[in-house]
């Protein structure tokens, strides 16, 4: 029988994480990068915060550098985390991204190399060989099942969007299974919050596109806190009842923005507020002295930071106005 992991087993890593939080980019630092007069000045600010040299003029190289920094963080914390599955929860989404890329490339007879991201649980070459040979039994259980179903859907329908929906559904199932296996209520809540955010996005997009509730039912994900039947009723009513359903939840602001979208509001702001609501859930880790919650919140904050850096630097590189870039930045609650 596996040794049961206790909160106290996280004493050392919780202390490390609290210290590492001081290295996260603050709002003030983000503003300094945004307001820097030149790219060189912006990059210098980031180097002072421990980042390698990043070149906004070379997006692929910048992405590679950020990915390397991300991998170094995960590897560092994986060495001292009592349960590696808390690290896996931030890796498995890249497995599903890579499956999408490999299946689509195989269907088109092209090389998926430029689309693959070697940041998952399974290295990209192993994953590619397993999919192309059909020998997927060595892959994680959910991932192997996802490959089989998505490949069948793609072979049958030739519709990559349907295959993507299958893979997204399996990705959330996988996350949910990992969370349940750890026994962590905090991790399970984090996964549920992500599912609720994804379902709110699907609801608003479906209504905006003029699709019916039957269409929405095909793209909703299971496992969230907000009842699927209630979401479908809002869809069937053309958006009526949206605020009544989401108003009492942490998604209130996102739902308000969603209601505005149905009248022609900003999709960018809505997407940002959905992400911010998930971040709001993670803010509960600040009240936890030790355990898995501080570790999970820190890793999620780093993910948000990498996202914001891409928005900041690519926005600067394309000459977007500062207020437009600022509106796209995600909130971090650590």
C-alpha cells in the first residue's frame, strides 16, 4: 500500500514556494515592462527578475526561452514535491495539444514538428511513434483512450474540430482523474473551476454564433460545479437567465462581460475575466500555511506569468497600444 501523504510532508516545499513567490513579476514590474521605451529596456527589466534574454522580434525564440524557463521550474519543484501528480496537472494539457497536432498532420500528410511542444508528461517523439504505430498501451490510460477515440472520429468524419472536442473532453477527464487520485480537495476544486470557465465560454460562444442547445450539449464538459442542465436551459432561452445562474458564483464578472458580448461587447475582456475567476479560486491558497495548495497556486501563478509575458512582449513587438495590451493581461492572485 502506498504511503499516505500528509499536509506536513509539504512543510519544506511550502516554505520554498513562499520564498519563490517573491520572484514572481509584480503588477508594478509588469507596468515597467509595458511602459519601457525600447524592447532592450523591457528585456533588461525581465533579466533583473531572473529571466533569460527574450527577443520580442523573434517570437519563436522567445517562446522557446519561456518554455525552457517553465521546464526548469517544474523540474526543480518535482524533485521535492511529495506527490509528482501535482506537477503532472500542469503538464498533461500539452500531451493533448500534441495529440491534436500529430493527428491533424497525419491526416494531411505533413510534418507536425513545428506545432509540437515538448512540455508534457510524454516526450513528443515517444508520443508521435505511439500514435503512428498504433501501439499506445504504454501511454497514460486516459491519453491512450483519447487517442483512440479522436482518431476514430477524425477517420470517420474528417472533421478536425470534432476530434479536438473529443481530446478536450478527455483532457478534463484526465485532470479530474489525477485530482481524484491525489485525494486533494483543493486540486479538485481547481479542476472544477477550469471546467466551469470552459463551459461558460462555450455557452456564450454558442449563443453568439446562433447555435442551439443541442449543439452546446455536444461541447460541454462534465465535472464542473455549475449544473450542465442549467447551462443548457440558458442556451435554449437565448441567454436569458445567464446572470441568475452565474451571479452567485466567482464567475459573476465574467458572466456580465458575456452578457455584453451577446449585445456586441469585447470577447477579449470576457476571456480574460474567465481566466481571472479561476485565479480567484487559487487565491484561497494564501490562507493555507502548508500543504499542496501553496505549491499548486504558485505553479498556476507562474503559468499566468508566462502567458502575460507573451502578451506583453508580442504586443510590444506588433506595436499594440499599451491600453490594449493591459486589457489582455491576466490577473495573478499569488
